[in-house]
C-alpha cells in the first residue's frame, strides 16, 4: 500500500524504490488520496515528508486494518490446516460397492 510505505519511510523516493515504482507515480497516488479525502496527509519538504495530524489519524486506522487483516489471514490458515490420519480397514468386496455408492470413497482409499 502506497500510503503505508510513504508513512513508514518518510520519503516518496524511498517508498517508490521499495515498491519498485516511479517517484512521480507515488507522489501522484498520494496527491489523489489527499484530493479524495479532502485533507492534507503529508507536510512536504525537499528531503522528506512528515504526516500531518490528519495523516497520523489515518495512519493509526491503516495500521489497525493491516494488523486485523494479518490476524484474519492467520486464522484462515489455521482453519485450512488439515490433520491427516490413516486408518486401515479390511472389508469384503460387496461392502466396498456400498461405500462407493454413498460417496464415502472420497475419504477412503481402497487397496
């Protein structure tokens, strides 16, 4: 996220290098964001940018959102972890047909 990189680095050029974008595209993105929100997010000097009070408020919200997204990703990953175990059963051939017919074969491997 462009705003995040600029806020962290304190520089449009540094943020651009980190994101492998041009400095002008980063500057334009931040200018467009400021226009959209109708606030000034950065105090610009020739060598650096600093967050304005409004920019600091937005930065706090952005950090919270990013932390929650990361926590969500971790929870989803935990749900997606599957514990796999193997059970061997010896069943007669007619019962294999019944197992297959009812769809249990998704969970069983016939050897």
